[in-house]
C-alpha cells in the first residue's frame, strides 16, 4: 500500500510542464520562449512493466546575450533524475547503507542503482526535510506529491506547485561552509561510527599507557 502510494505520487508528475522563468541570470535581459524539452523524471517498475515518468521543461533564449536558458525545473543542478527521488535517496542513506537504500527504493517500484545513491549521498546536495508517512521517513518533496489531486491543476500551474513543494531544486547552490549538505552529514555519520568502534578498545589503550 505504502509503495503503491509513493509510486502514484511520482506518477502524478507525469507530463507536467515547467515554464516558470525570470530575467536572464547572466545579463538581466528578456528571455523569450525557445522550445520545450521532455526529460525523464523517474523510471517506475509497475505490474505492466517499466514506465518512464517525464516532464516538459521550457527553454528560453535571451534576447540580449543570446544564452539558452532553462525554466525552473524539478531537478537539482547536474543530476539526471527528479529531485524528489534524489531527496529520498539522500534521506534513506543517512540511516541505511547505499546498497540497502537502493533496495528499499527499488522495492517502492522506483528505479535507482547503488552507484547513483552513493553519488547523491556523497554530494553537496541538501539533506531534505522529512515527513513521517505511516511511520516511514519521506522527504517533504515526495510527501507533497502524494495525494496531489490528479488533473486538478495541469500545465504550468501544476509545475509551479511542484516546484514550490520541491524547494526550487534547480536554483539550489551549495553553501560555502557545506552546512546541511548530504556529504557533511555522511562524514559526521562515519566519524560517529568510527568513534563507537574505537570506544570499546579504550580500556586496552589505557592499560598500555599505565
Ligand atoms: Zn542574457
């Protein structure tokens, strides 16, 4: 039930259009619509087989400097899958191994491999806010996709809603001090584990010193 609900949440984003943009970030010029690209948000494993969930992202052409610009989209910079799936991988990898994280996500019917989980977990992407759903920790971005009324809003209005719930991932820039990033949390976790491993050996070390 939980896994179906999560897969349905991801599926609700299928074919949504992302068209929101401001002035050119390079020169402040006027961005004119150029074309629309279809991008894979997630791959779901359904009883009927593999299903690609795609979104449409509008591209703009700056009239002043000529640069090609993407609308705000539900992807973190330099990533290939939707931000809610990345958030899920980062959230689960804080309490599970990378391979177990990929197994849990695959069991939800969402395609991801261990290598991708590892890449996101050790990146400077943010640790997402968590919501508990039937006792299961879900990132807020994914939680907000669940129960999104299908067909209530379509086109760019749906895109704007998804972006707000996802925290505008394409505009994310890692903080210079690394605070709140997944890699810094993974480092803390590793240090904590090593400390726990060292502690039982303490009495032996003390004996040596005496
Ligand atoms: Zn420009």
